[in-house]
C-alpha cells in the first residue's frame, strides 16, 4: 500500500470521526500522530510543539483570563445591568427588546471576548423576556445566536489573541482594529431585527424615558468601567492584552467581593423576584438587585473557566503540528497557488473570503484560523492587503460561521440555553446572515474601517 493511499485512508477516517461527533482535538491529534508515522516524523516533534506553545506563548495567557472575566461578569450580575441599560435606550422602538439583546451582546463582548459565552449569557437572560414580550421564541433564540458572533470581533477577543500569536502581529492593534467592524455588525443586526419585528408586530413598547436611561446607565457603571479600562489600557499602551486580562480579572473579583454586596445591602427594600417580571415593568431599584459571589464561589467559577481553557489550549498546540505536516505535504503550496492564480487584489481577497466562509460552515473558528490564516495571510499581503485589515476580514468571516449550518456553534449554544430545537432556529438566522455578510463585504472594500483607529496611523 502506497503512502498516498494510507494518507487518504487516515484523512477519511478522521473525517468520519469528526462527523460522528468526536472532539476536534482528538480528531486532529489522531491525524497528526498517524501522519507522523507515515511521513516518518519523530513523535518527539508533537511533544516539543505542545511544550513550546504552553511555555513560550505569553500572549496566550490572556485567553484563560478573559474566559474567567466573562464568567465573573455573568455571575456578578453586571451583564444584566448592561442588558437593562440597552433596553432602556431601545425599548421604545418596535423590536426594541431584540435590538437591546443585540446591543447587550456587543457590550458583553467588550468584556468577555467569547462568542459562546456571549450567546449563552444574553440568551439565558433575555430569551424569556422576549417571549413574554410577544416575540416568536425561534426568532428570540436566533437573535441570541446571531448576537454572539461579535464576541470574537469586539475587543477583547480570544480568537484575535490566537491569530496574533500565529501570525506574529501586535494583539493590541488587532483589538483596536475590531472596534469599528464589530460595531457595524451590531448595527446591521439591529436593523434586521427591527425590520422583522416591524413586519410581524413583535414586542411590547415602553415610553421613551431619559431618566430611565440615566438611572440604568448609572446602575451599569461597573460594566462600562470594565470596558473602558480594557480599551484605554490597550489603546494607550499602558499594558499589554495579557496584562489587561489580568487587570480585568482583578477588577471583577473586587467588584464581586466588595461592591456588589454593598449594592445588595442598599437595595434590601426591594421585594419579590425581578427576573419573574417582564423587563418593561421593572423599577430602577429592581434593576439594581444583583447576584454577586463570595470567596467560596470563586474556586467553582475558576474551575469552569479552566475547563474551557483546557479544551482550547491543547487544540491550539496540536494544530501547530498539523500546520507543519501540511507544509511537508505541500498542501499550503497547493492552496496558495490556487488563491494566487485567481488574479489581482480583489480576486485573491474574495477567493480567500469564500474559502473562510465555506470552512466556517463545517469547522469552529479556532481550527479555521489555525489552519488557514498562516496560508492565506501571506498571499493577501503579497497582493497589497494590509495584515491587520486582513486579520479583521478573516475573523469576521470566521465569526459568521457561528450561525451557518451544519456546524453553527452559536446555534447549538442558543438551542441549549433556550430549549428551542436547532433546526427550528435556522429560518430566522437568514436575515442576520444577510446583514453580517453585507458588513463583511464593506469591511473588505473599505480598509479604513479596520485601520483608522490604530494608534500608529
């Protein structure tokens, strides 16, 4: 049996395992080990790559810290305060609660950096409120799934950290470059939500109240402070993204241990359970009721974040070895020649975008980034695409994959937290897909949207 036949059989075998639901880490790991035997590469190389990623990847230290930040913010109740503020600003518009859910996703993403955490947190909080407010439950769940796509675009972003690590780009520049595109994604999805709600007459309107906006804004000041702290520190260069992650975790711990218990004591006069009431009926005092957490709860929160990190970090490490093997096989050269052969600037750019979109339909953003970014980024640079701009283009495309079947990770997360079956969500994701693809094309055609805010521009 020839090596080519064995390689084909191994690749087909792991593809079948992937389709059967075997974790991606194991699929890639088995492929790497099998290919190492066929190509007579030392298995020591796998161990060395794993060691190098965990010992030399200082930038990757930000990843578990931002994951922990998202969990702390969720448990502390800050995410609910941000949601209430978003609804106070938008609840007077038809479809305002759905738009507020998308706005809350953007605000939560500006602290957590995770798509699945954003979808799960906002979906679990606002899906029941939207259903009570007369929205179709399928649309409500699809809204949470779509809103989570900005979790990896609006800084801080876990996937930007991985991309910068792989391509040796300043992660702080990548964070800043995601601000405008991420904001445009939120606005485009809000427009789609408004049109659908207006067409179907969904939603209970509240009166436009500037005092309500002010009060909920004051109530959410801790969330705004956390967002501003991260962006200010990174933009001004006061600390690196990894240091920013550590500062944010420290801030969230202080808030959970000290500030929130004080707020809770100040609002003991509030009776009942605000979460059981429609959001439009809550008073200001009820909005201030928060969870908080004590020292005894911190280990369990940290353990949950560590479990997620334990899934992502080994996948990054083993995928680095996969890149090396693909290079030995000449796969990178084949893909590179295909993309380069398409012609000039726009042909190469849109071919690369099409490849990212198709791969995002069947793979999670992390393996898409690890496998394709080192191949496509140098080709795009050769035809004149600015590296930071291409990073944003690449990752916006990868984020769209979160709501494109058959994979659509956010759709599975939204289905899990809302109880709406996966396939019932799909028709209501189409308007959001159209809106996001439109923004993606605009970001690709207008470089300044990605580079205008960079400190050195």
